[in-house]
């Protein structure tokens, strides 16, 4: 028995539309949308009275996707949208881009803020971290040469 593939990464957000707009500015494409609730959902996630709205965001190549989830109930605990890059847990998502500066500009126009600086890492990559909605950190990686 082996893993077939990684299907998606789920990200809980408070403002679903803001998150969709941010990831569209990055270049992801909106996929399936749904609202889910009911006893089966409660049992899967281990909570009572779950009601969510969700949207899948696909990479243009179709190989990866994010599931953006807004919990309408139960009320979500607050997170730390300013969590540092070294805080335990899933801390960032990395996307390979072809023109980092252009993508960075689009994300900044959606409210994204640089975490550090844009850096040429040796002769291999131009890299940066940008913090988007809900404190989500996205790494942009442009291959050099």
C-alpha cells in the first residue's frame, strides 16, 4: 500500500473572499466551491455543529490545490496572524514563479506584506516570504539562470 499523491492542503480562514482574491493574484485558479455540514462532517473533524464554506484553489498546472475553509460554526479560536517564520506548525507554502517581482507586486496590491527581504540565494533562486490574509506566509521562488 502506497500513497497515490498529495491531494490538497487545507487552510482555515476568517475571510474567504479575501483569501480567494489573494491566491488568485498569486496565479491560482478557483475550483470547486461548496458548503458542508452535517453529522458526517462533525464526525470527520471531531467538532459538533460544523457548518463551513470552502473553495479549492488550483495551481495552473493542475497538480496541486489548496482548500480554503471558512468555519461558520462552531466559532473558531483566534490564531496569531503575526506568527514568526520559526513558530512550530505548518508555517509557509512555497510557489515556484517565473517573475518574482511581478507576482510580489500583485500580492502587495492585495495587502500582502514582505516578511523579510527579496534575496538572491546564491546563483540558484531569488526568494522571499510574503504574509497574506490570516497571516499565511507564502514563499515565492524564482529560479535564476
